[in-house]
C-alpha cells in the first residue's frame, strides 16, 4: 500500500502538471490578447472578468467547498452519505447560479452605466454564461478535491485552460475582439464542466450508491458550513477583484490594463504553490480527523519552508527585472505597469504562505476564523483603494493590496499555528537563512540588470541568479532540501 507521502507526491505531480499547463496557456493568452487588443479593449475585458468574479461569490456561496469538506470527512467514516452530499450541494448550487445569472441579465445595463463604460454591455451579457459554466466547473473541481481525486481535478483544469486558449485566440484573430476572447473563457468552462460531471458519475458516484437515506441534518450541515466559506470567498474576491473595478471607476480602461498586467505576472509565478496547496489541503484535514496532528504539522511546516525558500528570492528577482519583463513580454505601451509589478512582488511572497495555508484551514474546520480575518482585511482593502487610487493611481491599488494581504497572511499563519505543533525555532532560523541567501543573490544580479537589452541577456541574468541561489542552497544544506522534498508531498 502506498504511503501518505507517496500518494501526495503522485497527486502533486498531476496537479502541478495541470498548473503548468494553466500557467503556460494563461501566459500565452494574456500576451497575445495584449498584443492583438488595444489597451482599452484589454482593460474592458478584464474589468468585465473582475465583475464576474464578484458575482461568482453569490453564484457559489461556498456550497461546493462545503460539500467537498464533508465528502473528505464522510468518505471513510460514513460513505453511504456521499450521494446525498453530492445531490444536496449541487441542488443548492444550481439555485444560486440561477438567481445570480438572472440578476446580471436584467441589470447589465445598470452596471455598465454605473461604471460609465457603455462598451461593457455586450461583455456583461456574455457574462451570464461565464457565471453558469464557471461556477459548475468550480463545483466539479472541488468535488474531486474532496474525494482526493487530484488527478481527475487536474485533468479538468488543464482541459479548461487549453480550450480557452485555442478558442479565445481564434475568435480574436477572426476580429471578434474582447467579446470573442470572453467566449473562449465560456466555452472552456462549459466543455470541462460537462466532462467533469460525466467523470464524477461514471467513476465515483456509482461506487457510493446506497439505499440509506440522508442524515436528517445533512443539508443544514452543508449550508451552515458554507456560510463562513461564503464570507471568506466574498472577502477574497474583494481583495482580488474590487481593486480592478475601482481602478476602472476612478481612472479608465487603459489604467485597468496596466494594473491587470502587473497583477497577472504574479499569478503566473504561483503555479507550484497552487498545486501544492490544492493537493495537501484535504490531507491535512483527514490527518487531523484521524488524530495524526504531528504528521499533519510535519507536512505543513516542510511545505511552508520550501515555498519561502523559492518565493522570497523569486520576489527579489522579479522586482529587479520588472521593467525588462514588461517591455519584452507586453510591449513598451505597458511600461506604466512596471511599478505595479514591483510592488506586487511583495504580494507574491505573501502568496507563498497563503497558498498552502488558507485552503488547509477550511479542511481543518477553521473556515469561520478565516472568514472573519478575510472580512476585516477586505474592508480595509476597499478603504485603502478608495483613498490611494485617486491620489497615486494604479500603484495605490497595488500598495493597498500588499498591505491588507500581508495582514491577512499573518492572521492565517497564526490560526494554523494554533492548530498544529510547529517548531518556531526552526522556522525563525530557516527564515533568516533564506533572507541571507536572497540578499547575496540580489547583490550579484543587481549590477547585471544594466546589461539587459533583449531576451538573450535577460535569460543570462536570470540564470546567473538561479545559479547563485542553487549554490547557496545546496552548499548550505538549508532545510535538508536534498532529501526532504519528498516529505512535502
């Protein structure tokens, strides 16, 4: 029988591969769209997607993740309840999707008028389909996560992103502009969600069919636990989306494009941690349920230290090369995004902690505590955005995001610290070593940034930085990286 580490490694490889595909296709897509669309069209597209992101909170209401949490809990202890969990969570989710899409369909003109962007109207209409199929795909993916069927979840994720890239680029190339690009997103969600439901039924659901009736309070359990998850996702979306909407409200679509470019660059580099966090979250919950607190603590602590070892130096490197990356990837017309990207490099470091912490808290039964912290920091984020954007533009939105996300990260870490048995001395000692490695690497590559004139010289500078980092890491033996990577997963 495969060990926990072996199972996690296998799942991580699948999810990591899907995240690599997502990152690659997403990178290609945003670069092509930035080149083919005007800055105004590009800004309008992602302004619309940010609006859908806010509305998606109400179309999901945490129901999919709540169902996934009970799937993870019941699949070993009371598997007869699994079909009822799937039916009830899906039924509730379809109801919320219907309400939100109806509201968007009836109110799309009011939204575009409120933002002073009449060109948004056709995008908002297409957005009804975006919400329907985007919500269903999230439901499917989280169900697979609850069953710890990470391989199937990874397949759905990869399929979605490949389909999105092909169709969006084709539609834009044929002259359909931002609307065509948005249809690519919709069709990616639609096809992958249909495949996902078929896989759930054919490979999972039929194994759990039972004549036993649903537990009397099962539906209420799912609904109750979805409330703090909804509050968390609402606050999370405010953190991730409302800043973009406020940039569009206070400034213009071109400013939105600069902000989105800087923010998307950070999303690309979090790929390994997205995979790792998605993989280990249900395992942390199941290990705690079985009373294996020390094992769960070991998995989390090792993952945390290795992520910091990668992402603190990566953040420093991104700050130093931001101007060259923006110029070479997106073009000189997007250079106003450089200071945004430099500020958001700090956000990337915080992401390295939250990616392996936040979802784990949901599976540990601490969704309420996380929702409170997220709600407080989200309100602060909105306040800072309203204050800073009119004064210092898009950089103000980035600063607001970094400050509030840093507070949220600290609170999350404290909550999980109370759940596990972590070694504070090891954490502090390792953090000092990681910062030292980062400083040495920075001192080496900073003078070299002056020679960057194209892709070749940029690659050389990056390779020098990676080489210095690797020599220091492997030479010092920090975190026992040579033989402990397998322990993470």
